[in-house]
C-alpha cells in the first residue's frame, strides 16, 4: 500500500475587480444618498419663509 500524501488545496487565482478609488467613491455616493437633504440657510433664494403664528398639531 502506498504511503498517503497530504492533500493539497488547489490555488485560486487572485481576482482584482474594483480599485480602491472606485470602492471609496461608491461608499461616499451611498452615504450621500442615504442621508436626508439639508434645510436651506435662511435668507437664501428659494428658502421657505418661516411661518408666523404656526402652531404644532395636537
């Protein structure tokens, strides 16, 4: 009976598909779209005027 040899794991080629720059850009984009928009600064064009006499709903 021949001596048993340890089985070798086949080596897999290393696949590089995404550069670090693209990975970081995609993370930044995902972060940007997952946050609600900021309220505009008061006094800028297009900013809504504050409501006077506005009361909160009960």
